[in-house]
C-alpha cells in the first residue's frame, strides 16, 4: 500500500543527454521535482542550467532520455498535447521574453486569457492585483515593454508566470540584475506560490542568498551532470569543492540559526 505521506512526482527527468555539434552540454541527468517542493539548480555560467530548463518545456529536444510532467512523457509528445500541458506551467526566461507588441497588462494575463474569456476591465484588474505584489505601479499597465526598465521587465515576466496560480513554476534567474530588496520580494512570492497553492518550483539561479531563502533542495550541475544534491543546510556542511566556491560569500548564520 502506498504511503499516504509520499509526495507525488511532478517532474521526472531520467538519463537525459543533450549536445550541440558533438559538444556535450548535459549527460546522465536524473532528478525529480516533488509536489510542494521548491528546487534550486546552481552551476557555473555555461554549465547547461538553462539548456536543461528548455529541454523540460520542449524548446529543445534531448538527444536521449525521458522527461515526464505529471506522469506524461513530454519527449516527442505531439505539439497540441504538449501545449495543453504547458498551459498549466508558469515560466520565466532569463531575459524576460515579453511580447513587444503587447501592453504590460496584456503580457501579464496572456496565458490566462488564452484559457478563459475576460474583457479589458477584468484583464487589467487581474494584472493590477499581481503587479502590486511586485512593487510595481498601476501606471505601467498601459505601457509597452520597451517603455519600462530592464528590472521592471523582469518583474513583469514574473507576474506573467504566476498569473493564474499555476501549480508548476519554472524560473530562469528570476533575481539576477535586481536590487537586494526586490530580489527578496521575488523570493517571498516564489515561496508563497509554492506554500499556499500547493505548487512546485524549479529555480535556476546564481543568487545563493535566494537559494537559501527559497529552496527545499539544491542540485549542482558540474561537468555536464548533477554532481551534488542536498538541502541548503547540507550545502553549508558539504566538502564538495565546487559547492564551497558557491557558498563562500554567504554567511549561513543569516539563514540558518
């Protein structure tokens, strides 16, 4: 009989390999994201973190391996079925990837508006309720992405990701380029999304303070594969030299007392 406390597997990656022109980027990648879990993936620039994320959402096709989302195999899944599953995910990309031709409020509600009908007033009200959580002002709603700063664009991209309260959230460097106060605010939103709606999150980041604040589990990608995994607390006790490089600037006493 299955243990009632056993958590559901939301994303399962098995024996994933990816290369470009014989340049191996990822090899033998294996991990699981559990229901209600916040997972952080760290690694040096160019280690393949963003490539892994793009494989998970189907923007890239792995050379071999399996990617399951809610027990559905995503590799080689027909496009219409894949898009249906991805509608239930909230995703941010490293550089925002907002739609230049849409106003800010239209960007934020884009996915939700494709699933349910709403008029302009309802759409703006929904967008407004989200940007307030991100410290953004209502007067940006009718602007276009090119008319706001890069930092604001990043926060709008996060607003789009969490709009509709998706159960699966995937963030690529959500706090990079942001000031510490705004970064901390983003972390609180990620934690809230996971804790209050029973969601699950994967966050790719270089921000180790953010890792300490949001992660239940940490994966390190090094030399094309996952070379270490554990909790943030275990990370500070690890003798792994690469882990030591990442945590060196961080005072663990701030986060773990």
